[in-house]
């Protein structure tokens, strides 16, 4: 099970438990006389409704099945939310009544009335808004901002992966600025899932480049930061025909990977951002430039490579030492590829 899936399941279980509390809360707000309405069935209704509602928002909505809908404008997201709410309420009533009576019930009516729909819709809307904010800021960053962790600068050990789309300048001439931006929008959308599954978070999009980061231990564990790069390559390969039909090209990527201490700080007033400072960031960006110069898919610093337990399918190539721009001393570099891959292409070799 991937890191992203584990995190999602933990959050899902927590929200279902929280929904069991929201059931009795609904009774306290909207039912005048609770003397004949035990809180137990209301808690059961809340848990079942939460399982359906948050199952749709956390498990179904981010899935590949709903990917075409997620590419649409936000009003379509709201339509999905309304449909999910309309479906979950009668299903909750049917499942809850069946469990309590031991018989199968199929309820298609409004049950308690419109108050329940507005109550559930309000909860679902707040959840959807929170999810959208978390997507913009990043869930971990959002949590840390809410508790004020980065109000004053702090030092953390982190890993950074700078991913660059190969040949973006030529693509801009071929597709035009608007066309290449459509390509980048699709590329950044497609890379989101493999990043999340490998425990990473996208810090920023800069032109044709994406900056992905991990807490050092998370990124180094089982080579998650390395697996992430090749998972993004696999997504591009799997969607190569779609890219070619829409844009006339099959995009490829290169990247630089480095880790170490950084200073993290919350900056700004009317527009707040979490900013990373330090040589680790600069070195990571320089390594992406070295990958371009050396025509390698993925270049990693020797210091980070020594801290990672490499996946068995990863092959290393010593690139010797290079004095990076802004550095006084040389940095040892390695190129990484997978067994059965053609160096410099990211394409898998199929043996017949």
C-alpha cells in the first residue's frame, strides 16, 4: 500500500468517527424532542452517512475514474458534490434501517426533510472547500500554518526533486505559448497522483518545472523520492498516445535530486506562502541543470544517495565530481536509471 493511500485511509477512518458525533449533533439542533429518539441510532446514521459521503470525497473523487471530472472547472466539482449528497442520504437511511431492524429496507423519500439535506450539504461543502484549500497550499503545509509552526523560521531536513519538462522551449515554438501551457497543465495534473502515492508534496510550479519535497526520512525510506520520479515517467508513458493525439508530442522529463537542511518560514501578509531557504534548494536546482548538460534522466548527489536504501531495480552511474555554480568545492554526482531502461530516455526496454 502506498504512502498516499495509507494517509487517505487514516483520514477517512477519522472522518467516519467524527461523523458519528455529527449524527447526535443533528438531533440536538433539529429534533425538538429527543426523548423518543435514542442517540445511538443517530450516531449510527452519522457514521454510515460519513462513510458514504467522505468515501465519495476522499476515495472516489481522487480516483482515476473521476480524473476526467477533476479536469473540469470548479462548478462541475460542485455538481458532483450535490449528486453525492442526494445519493448518500437515502442510502444512509436504507442501510441504517436495515441494520437496526434486521430486514432489508429501500428508502427513496426525504426522510426527516430538507433540514437533513442542508445539514449534510453544509458539511460536504466545508469539506470540499477545505480539500481545495489543501490542494493549493498542501495538506501538511496547511496543518502547520494552522498551528503556527512556521510563523518563526525553523530548520528542517528535507529532500527536493526538481522535475523539468525536456525541450519546453522547442515545444513553445511548435505549439505556441497557449498550446504549451495546455500541455503543462495536463502534465502537472497527471503527475499529482504518483507524487501523492510516494509521500511527496508539490511545493511549487515554476514555468515548466515542478518542485517536489519530502521530510528527509519519508523521502529516503524505501527510496520514495526516487520511486516518485520513475512513477511520473510511467504515467507519461502510459498516457503517451493521449499526449501525442492532443499535442503532437510525447513529453519526457529530467530531474535533480538532493537533500539536506533548509530553513522554512511563513512569509507575506495579504498573500502568504511557505518558503524554503538554503544551499540545499540551490544545489537541487543545480543538479537539474547538470541532468540537462549530461543528458541524464535523473541526477542525484552522492550525499543523498548514501542515505537512501535503493530499490532493487535502480542502477547507479558514477558521474565523478562537479563544481556546481556558487560552490567552492566539488560535488560527487550519480545518474540513476532502472534495470531494463535505456539511459537518457526514460523508456523501458521490452525483452522478447
